[in-house]
């Protein structure tokens, strides 16, 4: 295990550049008026050229035949991939709404089956069969008051739409995920949604929660961790399909709709995305040129003239942070998460504690992951969205976590000489005494003491890329690299490094220890898709993986719905296969080598 060297890992400081990041994806409205219509080829081409500057993906809501064909063609010309949608409604006599799914499904069939189809596995990212249809029925419509809350009409209908569309697409060889998009509260109300869809697709707007823009991302993080935990328990990934902040209008439950507020939220949100790898289709690409509701018209990050709004253009996220562990005497320093793996709230959210490194399916792998910012000298907790902080005077210091602020000297640290010293002028160091009395719930907590260099203050800051792991399967089987092939073996190699890999939760790369510079790579989104080693490249989407520390699955981060699979029969090549948490060939046990 190598010890972190800030001098080696520090990134060169660079001057701030306006909008130095990208959106994972952007929502795009194809309409020309409130009642529909579809933008023409020239308008779409101009729109997509602007979107391409800041994203590689767009999401649309419905499937008119001609309009969808135009979208796919112009997106292909611009080098964009598309998340498609079908518009569904739960029939509701009180609102007069009828379900448009049958006609939209007919358009999907027509587009899929025509020669030279533009609906392919290489350009379509996924499909939702409804977008907030459950919310409109159960919150705004008749489902809010019928049957004492036991109305199954909406949920059963939308799930049937999901099954119909997915069955059809799989029969036509389309492997992209099929999902139901709705607000987080609908997934909570109907837990079967987590199991039904290929991925969990949710919307969350802190904007509508009577929160300041400064608090919007913190609130989002807590709700997201709650929903992400439930998605993991179901063996699924989660994609945020809509979030954002409007720049105009008023509403009693909106604290501020302004350019300033949008800039604050977008800055904080894109910073969170870079640290948490939250795949998000931001709402939205452009303001609307029609309608009377100022709020709904003004969510765009660009104006109707395709100019990025100044407060968004000023967003700077900076370079990637470095994932590390704070190791002391065989233990690591952790921070309590907001939501537990058993689907309960953690009332000790943000509390520091000391424990052996995570192993197996602990459900709290991220508790021990910190992100080191070499420019600000801050340590960010991946599990709690807060920073390591110490406060007090020159006689006594208390260490805890607190909301991150680059202007707060209490959050600046110096990892030098195997100590972690605060830079707030008190000359105190982080201290781990394994014989210290524990809390009432059995937790050992770190403390601050004057820097003396004693053994309790020996804190090694270890980069995730220098922290070897073993991936076990089928009892005594283990993931193995052997002459650049990836297999699972029941006998270990004489060179132990052949059974060791590192995982970086920021780049999401799984790197071979025995074959330096080579990473797990999967380029086929299909059952039996090849998994091999390829030159590590953090920008290569084929090399990005997500560890599910509850089910043991290793999800491909971008081939949604596919997982690393070790087929039965010893000494076999691993491959991709449709994710199934009950499949023993996907139930990996991940253990640190040096625990």
C-alpha cells in the first residue's frame, strides 16, 4: 500500500475559466407552442450545435413519428446521443386526460422497424414510457382521493406500458434501458417501481421545496442518497432525469427565481455531480419562447437566443479531486451517511468514526472515502457531502464535519510526515487512540491534540489508486488477470498481484495491479458482452463501473442494466450480463488486501 503524497498528486493550479465543465445531459423541448408542434430541421440543428458545446446527451419527452425522426437525425449529425420518451397519461375523468401511450407506442414500432432505423443501440441511451404520469394522477388528479389511497389504476397501467415497450424492444434486439420517470415521492409510494424498471429514473427539484438556492444541493444530496440506497437494494442504477432552477417568476413555495439563484444552484449542483458521479439530465437546455408561466418558461441554461445565461457561464468546477482513505493503525476514519443500507435514516449523519476498512457487502463503502482538494487543502466526505473541519482555540480543538467552504481555515489540512495537521494556526493534529472510550453506540471517534508526532497521530492519506482490492465470487473464486485476460479462478496465481485491482470512485476505473496502466473495459452493451483489459482512460465510458456495496453487483456505469458476470464453471472468462441481484454470478465480495 503506497502512502499518498500531496506533492505528487497535486494538480497544477490554473486560472479560472468560465464554464469549465459539462452537463451529463440536457432536457430538450421540441415544441413550437404550448399545444405542440415540432421545431424544424434548421432550428434543431442550431440548437444541437449549442448543446454539443456543453453536453453529449439530450433527453426528449414524447414520440411523434416525424419529430422523433428529425431529432435522431439532427442529433446524429451533431454527435449527440438521445434519451427517448413516450408520453403517457392515466385516464382521468376529472381532468379529461386520455392516455396517449397507444399512439406513441405505434410510432416507436414504426421507427424501429423501418429500414435504416434511427433507433439503434449505439445512439439511443434509453427510453421512458412515462414522465411524471403517476405524479399527475396521484397528486394532481383523481388518484389523490380515490379508494382511501389504495387506487392501483395508475401504477398498474404505467407498469404495463413499461413491460409492453421493453418486451417489444428486446424482441427487436434493442438493449438500452426502459424506465418509468417520476418524482422521488412516487417511487417511495410504489416501491415496486425499483424492481420493475431497468434503471431507477427520478426527478427532484429543490426549487419547489421552499428552499434557498444555497440549500438546494444539500437537500438534493440527502434525498438522492435515500433513493440511491433503495435503487442499490433493488440492484439498479439511478439516473436523475430532471433537476434545475428557474430564473424568473414567483410562487408561494419558491424562495427565489432569478439568474443569481440559478447560478448558485448550478454551481453547487455541478460540483456535487463531479464528486458523486450523479448522472443527470439537467432541466433544461433552453428557455421557452411561448407560454405565460414565467417560472416554467425560464428553466433554460440558455436563452431562447441560444446564449448561455451569464450566471451559468460563470460556473467553474475545477479539476477532479483525488479519492483517498485516512488510514491509521489498520483502521480508517469514516463519516456517517444520511441514509443507511437497511433503508432507515441515520440520525448520526456526518459524525466521524474510526473502524476497520469496509469489506464485503457492508452498504457503507463510501463512508471511508474522502476527496482531497490539493488547491484548497480540503477533505470532502463522499458519504455525507460535508468537509473535515476542526474548531476551537489554541488550547483545545474539536474535529467534526461541516458544510464545505473554501474560505474556512478550519477546513484546511496539511498531510505531511504521516500526520494530518490543521492549518488553522492552532498546531493541532488528527489523533486516533484505539484505547479511547467509545460512544454509547460503540463507535470510536477521532480527536484533535497538539501535534507531537506520536503513534496515535500517524495518519496515512492513501489514494484509492494505491489501495488494492480483491473481488471474490462463487465462494473461493476470485477475479484474476492473466496475460491480459480477465477470468474468475478458484486457485490463486503465484503472483498475488494477478488477483488484485484498485477502484477509483471518482474516475470509476477498475485498474489491474499486475498489469499497470490497464483497466477493465466493456464495449458491448449485450448479454455476453466482452470484458477485457485496455489502456486506462478516465474519459473512456467503456471503462466506468459502479460498485454496489449492498448486493455485490458491479454495474457498468454507462451500459445501463448490465453487470460484471462470472458464469458458472470455474476458470471462466468474465463478461457482461443483464443485471440481476439474485444471480450468484454477479454477487461479488470486495475486500481490501491490507485490512
